[in-house]
């Protein structure tokens, strides 16, 4: 069994449901300590974070990942137990096999190999892991670690996130940015009453419907070189008492913007509220900005990733900014170039999650090549 496969299996065996790390980071910390890394465990609340560094000074190259996994769903629906790694038909099965314990194992092995081959490398190489990536809050994970980094003046110049970015073939897509996510919880107030007395009520459904239609039809921006146009989606609408003869007093709607760098959260908030005011609604909105958009333009890191992908995966990767949010959003504001590169994401969060063994075996060499391009010369 190869080193990376062995470590991936060890990690899958640990039942690390967010925010429980279940010992993954201690295992990795001990390995990297043996390889000469300085190890720091940053624990905030129930969340474990690991910061491992080798070398000193600039530039700082950090791998980023998470040890937590999402729930399995009904375990009886799995062909084999989700926390018992199993190899079948050239694939490794288990919860986290793709998202992202293979990536974590490969980043660890890549760093061990890199410092063994280049003990006097330039700058600093590092690994940052959290057990709070998949949860709803992400409060005590990378967000919190980055606050601590700001206090210390800890910089990161290059960051590779080993999240599963590939769509069909290993290396076909590298993620060079992510859209921002802005959610709104809208309450429209009317006046409740009997449906037979229209002059005595203010129907919030009738009032809100044309406003929601206008929001849905609005072209918020045209996108730009890195991103498609900003999109707006209503995810929930609720009004009514259940009775057929009562006009409800309020309507509640939830909506979300996935926005690009051609808009700002502030401008989207203002434009939304202006439309609602124009429709003369009596309303309140609870806004939640869960991620600002970011993009890493063509530069040293993207160059290194493209060259490594061509060499190891024999494919020219397409740069993309799709998908949901990731912890990369917290690292980018430190001024880092950030790229997400990892295995195929077709089975993530699903029953029978898996990674192809051929892909898993390629990951450490792929990651190592990226670091070597940037930091190998002493
Ligand atoms: Zn993930």
C-alpha cells in the first residue's frame, strides 16, 4: 500500500463529523513533526486547527484543507460502511474519500517529500487544517485562524487548497476564485383580514409578488473576465395561515445572490432595497454576507499550477470560478494568490463517496511539483 493511500485510509477511519476532528490533526501533526515541521494546534471552541511550518521568511507557501466531513446519510444505503475505507474496482470508498481526506493525505505526503528533497528550500512551506469547513457557521475555523494571523503579522503569499476541483478528469479544472454569497431574509408586512373584505386588508402576497418578479428579472451586472454575471435566486416564499378565507398579515421570502467582483455586497443590498421601496412595500431584511468574491489572476501560482497539471495529469486545466464557497475566501484577503486543485468532485457529499486510486496516487506528485516550482531553490 502506498504512503498516500495508507494515510487516506487512516483519515477516513476517523469519524470526523464537523466540528469533531477525531484525531486526524494529531496524526498529521506527529508525522510532520518527524519531518522537521514546527507544529501548532489552535483550538477554538469545539474546533481543531493545525498550523505546521517548515523554514522561515518569505515567500510563504501554504496548503489548506479540512479534516471534517459531512454526515453520511442512511449508512444502510452505502455499499460498504462509510468510515471503513474499502477498495473496489480501482476506487477508494468512504466518507471524505474525495472531500477531502485524499487531498489532506496528499498535501501531507507532498510536504514530507518536498522538505526531504529540499531541506534548504526558500521561504516557508506550511499546512493549515481545520475541522470546521463543512458546518453552517465556519466561525472557529480558518476565519478565526486568519484573525490570529493578522494579529501576528503572519502573511501567506501562495495558497493551494486541495479541495476536489476536478469535474471529469483529474486536473481538468482548477478553481481560481469563488463568487461571493449574500443572503437576505425578507419580511413584507400587510394587514390581515377576511378575504371577503378587500378594502379592509393589505395583502402582502399581492404586494410582494411584482417586486420579487422585478428582482428575479434584474440584470445585476455583466460579469467580467473571471466571472459569469451575478445571479439572484429566491429559495423560499412563505405566507398564509392555511385558511382559505384569511388574507395573511405577513409574507416571508429568502433569497441569495451569488455575486462576482463586478458588484459589491453593498451595491446589491442598496439596489434590492431601492426596488422594494419603489414597490411601496413595508418591509424588513435581515442580510447575511457569508463570503466576498475573490479571484487570483494569472501570475506565479497559476503558472506553477498549470505547468504541474500538464506534467502530472497530461491535461491543460481550465480556470474556473464556479461552485459554492470554500475556506479560500478567508485566505485571499490576506493578499495571497489562492488556487484550488484536487480530485474529481462527482461523488462529494453523496452516498458511496469515492476517489479513483489512479488519481489519488498522482496527487502528492502534483502538489509537490507546484511547491517545487515556487520554492525549491535554496
Ligand atoms: Zn471540502
